């Protein structure tokens, strides 16, 4: 197997900086090195030590650039790539006006393949190596994203979006067809190469209780896959759910009553939660995903990360493309920082980087495979230039340490800060 030794500064995790002090759980080593062997990380350590121990390895010297795990975007809708940044609507109107017509277009398998490929290239250019995506109701749109990911060697999670009410003609399935199509897709894709499947009811307003029950039954037959959906994103949406399911104790209960709240469940947004919902999420092992650019762009609200983290509920970070306004996890970390400030709980750069990598990986149950630079992990790696524009360079030169430099890149950086990307041990630059 070929060995490549990457030299630079390395971002290392030894714990979870949301539950323990960041200084004890995250560090940056200058003169660091990462040895890639085949598709995996073989060693991480000091440049001098690893050079001596592996003299035959090809050396790639990144100077003082930062070698980090590839970003993991824990909640996206790849079919919305071409309607990102659509103006002036809140959630339900935004779905009806912009999203549903575009998702309809992906029923054409050729268009879906085109968007899937362009989407993954955009995310790679932004240093994102894994995404967890909703597809559309068309099973071929699931094939499109898994095929595009396989062609690029990428680990991807995806699932067929299920909707059997409150969606236009041509964009509805049924309880039975959602069950049958999802099952066939699980058997075609789940755990094949680097693909994982997520059973994907869009949200309670677009799934009848019969559909949620059918998907709950499917999940109990295929318990190893994930289940992804939306939860308590916008106040009007929550009121609609109350109307649709009057007997439910709260929004989460509409999923819970169909067996959809347990570990491997991934709830996007989760902004306006009741104490009971938080307790239930904490007991269940389910994850929530913070989508900060989407939550401001669609006008949804301020996710309370400090409270959710204090309850040890796994948290992922995500763009929510195209409800979010960016493909960049740097921009997404910046927005998470800003929302933390509005709530009086600023998040440190170490915590933001952890959320965008190991934290998101953990929220998707992939934390033993990706999201961390350590021996045995899959070699998905992004290289950050901490002086990528004149403004950032100037701020970087005036910074008292690497953390301050990294924070400037988080707040002001874009795809120009991504020097290089390695996917499954292969350089994708
Ligand atoms: N809730 C249901 N569907 C969607 C979607 O596509 N995007 C967002 N942001 N929220 C949703
Ligand atoms: Fe979403």
C-alpha cells in the first residue's frame, strides 16, 4: 500500500469539548504529521518522529497550514442546490414556492445525476467530505447521490424523502410505496462501500400517521440504518403539527408514537423544544442537528446549543442546503458562533471545529470511522490555509496564537481557505 506523510499543523481531539473544557480535549500541534496508508490514517504524531519511522513514505509538506478532519455536514438537501438563496419566504411558503417545484424536477434521473455531481463537487471545494442528505421522493434521486459519492470515493448518508400529504401532485408517495421503495433502497445501498441509508420522512406535516407507522416498522426490520427528519424548526410549523395530530403531547411525540425516537434518529433544527422533548431526546440517544445559516435565513429561531449540550444530546452541525444560505462549513461555524453570541454563550473555535467534524460524525453514528485524525480512521482530510485572503492574512499576522488565526478563518474564510482535500486516502485537491 502506498504511504503518504502529510506535514503541517494538526488538529487533534482527545475528548468532547462540549462536555469538557476545550483546552483538555482539543489541541493544535505545530510540526505535526499524518501518515496515510491506502484509504486509512496509519499514524498521527510529530513530523520528525514519523519521518524517521517511515522514510519510504511520499512527503507532502503543507508548511504551517492546518491539517484537519474533513468536514461532515450532518443535514442537507442536495436536490435544493439550484434554489439556494431564494428570497423572502418563511418555512411553509418557502417549501411550496421554491422547494417543491425544484424537487419535482429531480424526478428526471438525468437532472438528478447532474445536480448530485455538481453538489458534491461544491461541497468538496468547501472541504466537506461527508454529507447526510435528503433526496426527493424519487428513488432514482437516491441512486444519483450514492452513485456520485461512490465515483468520488465519498462516505455519504442519504435517503428517499417520504411525503404522502400536503405536497403537490407528482411529489407524493403512499405509506405502502414509501415502505417498499425505502426497503429496496436500503437493501441496494446500506453499508455498500461507504454508503449508509437513512429512512427519511420529511416531517410530520407531510407524512400521515400511516406513513410514519410504516417507516417505523421498516426501521425495526432494518435497525442498523439511520432515520432523519425535521423537528420544531418554526413556530407556525409546530402549530400546524398540533392541528394535524391533536392527541400528541408535543411535536416529538408524533414521531415517538411510531417508534422513530431512539439512537440513530437524527432530528434537524430542534429549536423550539419543550422540557419533555428535551428529556425524551436525552434518554433516547437520538441526535439533533444545528443548522444556523438556515435558522436565520428562513427566520426560524436561535438554537440553544448550550442547553442541549448540557443534556449530553449528540449535536451535529449542518448547512441545511438549500434552506441554509451557504455550502461552506466555515460559514456555518461562523453562524453558529453568532447565534451563540445572541444567546450569551460564545462557542470557542475548538468547539466549532469539533462540531463540524467529530461532533457531526458522532451525530450520524460514524464517529469510529470519520471526523478525527487518529490511527485506523478513514483518511478524509481537509487542509486549511489560515491566511487565505488579504484581510484574513492581516488578522492572522496580528493573532496571538493559532487558535486566534483559526477563528479568523472560521469567521471570514470561504472556499479559498481550503488548500487541499483528501478523500479515502486519495487527493482530490
Ligand atoms: N422542513 C421540511 N422540509 C424542509 C426542508 O426542505 N428544509 C427545511 N429547512 N425545513 C424543512
Ligand atoms: Fe432540512
